[in-house]
C-alpha cells in the first residue's frame, strides 16, 4: 500500500514543504487568535489600563461575563464534538483491526 504521508523530509517536494509550512503558520495564528481573549482578560485583571478601557467601552464586566460564558459553551461543544468523533473513529477502526486479527489467526 502506498503511503500518503512522507515521513522523511528530504523526500518531500518543494510544494509539499510549502504546504506544510503554510498549514503550520495558519494553525499557530488561529491558536493565538483563540487565546487573545484570555490575554485580554489577563491584562485586564493585572490592571493594564488600555485593556480595561476597552472592556468598559464594550459593556463592562457583565458583557465580559456573557462573553466568557459564550466562550465556555463553544469550547464545550467543540470538546464534545471531538470526543464523539474520536469514539466513532476508534469504534470503526476497532472493527477493522478485529477482522484483521481474525484473518491472521485463521492462517
């Protein structure tokens, strides 16, 4: 069976290296984008004045609590979706591996 993923970087084409680099950069930028509210909250709790002014401008402490509740709900939905996806994949792969194991035992 032909492997799709090349585990040896020196065998990768220039296009594959660029694609890998691009996906890495996009992933890190998304990760930082999702952490930005936590950095803002941390700065606000530490008393950074400009961040405190921004919080007041957008509705104050109550709005911050509403946003944190929304963020928590979104994280919960993503975590449950990821757990269900992982369980489904493990269930599917468990069936394949048990069939292979049975075939090997027969031979």
